[in-house]
């Protein structure tokens, strides 16, 4: 019993000592925090026009003894130039209430360090306010120190002349939020070219605007001083001269290119990623090389006086691989071109739309998503271009042109296929076996169409060998060149894709009576006047291909699957079961 009582007493004493020791440490921590909070002084700028930072009476209260934890506030809604900035450390700097502050150092090379306090963000510029460095001769650096933070929702401008800088010790040390603007007129790298990567961050709605100097990334790729998050904007608008855009290994959000330099060329081999690309009244040569290549995940817009040329000196791939629908706005041709070394990959399940003509000269790979070309424009594949990967998941909805006299399968289809009219369907048309007078400049244009083929031309069947044509779909094929070549054509079908009615449910039921019918597709005059010899097919009634050998130069127009028997291949005519 004594032993137990003694043990209890010792435990109580140990707990008491431990509690007192913890309490002492806690109180000391609170003392230091309180000392920082109580010891700091807030000074408010009381001048307008031009005045000196170093004059104590220009602050309220009078700032006779500057301290490293001083809080300096500009909030008089005026525009003021503050000169004689020394090399100095302060606690916080805040600009608010639509105030514009222009800083000028006492001598070149001075640094204003913001050490930070515990309570809140340490460098702040609120919406409608501005903090600028505008000395044309003497450079000034604003540095946000270790543990300190900067949040900018207003504007900052580093003006012409000296090598002004904005920098932070920590990653994400300075963040620009919407609707902030950072404008670079200064020479060199605005965020320095050394130190902590990712120190400066531009969030959605914030803009970096470059008119002069070197690029903001600064560090050897893939490292970077700056991060452009989704929805931020890099506005590259050089006034007279600026470092070429840094593309190799860089990641942009939205990128706008304009300015007074008429032609801008970007080179490199490490992958560049861009969300939305907007070209003003300039010409951009996108000459990036390398595979698996570079990514544009958003829209491309080119002004009527601008142009965009993908013209790498060696093999390169550009991937259109966003997750939301993409638009290449190139209404005036040829605003967007793809050079001989430029491979293209379409890999966006949400689809890609061209508003104007485009020509491809190398491999084009269809991975996912429908590529739509606005009527009457066309996507043209030159004599050196090839196609891979077209399927129900990815094809061209619109006109496709092919230049040359070599075999080619047009990657055409429609998004309103099947009996529901909601299925995406690839419906290939192939040409081959060029005969007669041919040339490398031969051009054929094809398109897959949904709708009743019978009304084409004058809506009549004059060839008695044709019983009926498809009431669901047809293809157009025109020969645009001047040569008198003949070609073999082949049409592909898949009943799930090509059929258009639930009754009769069968699209094709007898391959031996299936054929291809022709119509010159001249409104009000041309009938269904010719058809292919039956028997040139492969596959089954559910899916296959049928050919027509030696189609003559004068007989291009519209082609539809047809039947030579009234009793077979509904296609689907409601009178045939």
C-alpha cells in the first residue's frame, strides 16, 4: 500500500513538472509571436506626385527609424512616384484603393526585400491598383523573402531601360490572380535567370504581357522561373525587339502573339504544350522538331492579316489532343499550313473543327475525335501525304481532297449515322489504279453524305440495270484536275453505320446483287445512269467493301450502293422486306 501511494505521488510530481515545462515553452512561443505583432509599425504613404521614400515625414506616422518588420501601405487613390528607394528590408508592402505607385531606386542595383510577417500575405496589390518600377536608368529588384508571400490582383509594370526584377525565394512565392496584369518593358529576364524554380505563378484570368526583354522562363528547360496555370494568358507583343519566344520544353496556357515584328520563328525539339493559341497580325513559323511531338490542347485563332506555318526542318509531330472541343479558326486560306516534315495527330474525343481550308504534306494520324471541316472548305492531302488510323472513333466530317496519282483512302464519315442518326460512322471511299493520262497534280475531292440518294440530279433512274439506290447515304467524288485519268473506286459499308431505318432492319442481304450506282450530281438534269459490274466485293452483308473498276474521267459525281434486284438489298427501301 505504501509503495502504491509513493508511486502515485511521484507520478503527480512528474506530470506537474512536465506541464510546467510545456507551459513555459508555449508561453515563450506566444511571447515571440506577440513581440513580432506588437513590435511592428504600420506606415501609410501621405504624398502624391513625386516624393522621396527616405523622407520620414512622407509617412504617417513619421518613419524616423525604419525596421525590418515595418508594414508600408499605399492607399490614397492617387498616382505617385516614390524615388530614392534604398536597399532595405521591410515586413510587408500593400497597394490598394485604386492607387498607382511608381518606384525608383536611389542607385542602380538596389533591392527592396519583403521579409514577411505571420499574419497575412506580405506583398499585395489589389484589383484596380498598380505597383510599377519605372526608372529608365537605375535597376531595382523587389524580392519576396523566405516564407513570405505575394498576391497580386492588380497590375505591375517593369518599364523600359534598366534591368528591373521581381523575384521570390520560395516556389509559388508570388501569385498573380485574376484580373492581374504583369507588363514587361524592361530588358533581361523579368523574374531573374537563377534561383528557385516556379517562384512566380499566373493563375486563371491573370496576364503576362511581354513587349521587350528576354523570356520569363529563364531557367534551362524543363525548369522555369514561372508557371502559367490553365486560363492564364501569355501576351507576346514585342514593341521593337524582344527575345524569341521560348518554346522548347515549355508549358503555356493561353498564348497570344502579335506586335510589331512581322515574322516570329520558334525552334527547338523538347515538347511544348499550349492550350489556346491566338495569332494577331503577324506570321508565326512553328518550326519545332521532334517526336512524339508537341501539343495544342485548345483553339487556334488566326487574324485575317496573320498566318501560322508548321514548317520544321526535320521530322516533327504536332498533336491536337485537348479534352474539350477544339476549333482551328483559319477562315481565310492559307492562314494555317503544315510543311513537308510535319506529322499531325488528331487525338481529341470531343472533336476538332477547321473553319477554313488546310493542306497536309506528311502523315496524318486519326486517333480519336471527329475532324470537321466547314462546308465548302476542304482538308487537302498533298501527293506526299498519307493517312493512318481512321475509324468510327476518328474521321473527317466534310470534304477531303487528295492531290497526286497514287492510291488513297479518303478518311470520310458522318456523325449522324445509324438508324438513330446519332452514331459516329467512318465510311471510307478509296481510289486506286490510275490509268490513262495521269499526273502528280491530279486532284480528287470526296465526301460522305447522309440522306436519300435517289433525289440527286433529276431524281430518276435511267439505267434499267439499276433497281434501286440507297435511301440512306451516298458519296460524292469529283475529279478537280484536268487530266483524263481513270481510277478504280471502292465503297465501304457497315450496316450499323450505313443503315437509316428500323424497318426494314436489313441494309444489305445479298452481295451477289449489290453494286455501285453513278449520278453526275448535276441538279435537275443528271439521272442514275450507270453501275458497276456485280461481284467485285469482299466481306459480308454486315460489313464489307465493293469496287468499281476503271471509272471514266467524265463519270465522277455521286456514287451510292445499289441493287440490281427489286427483291434484295433494301438499302433500306420500305417496299422491300
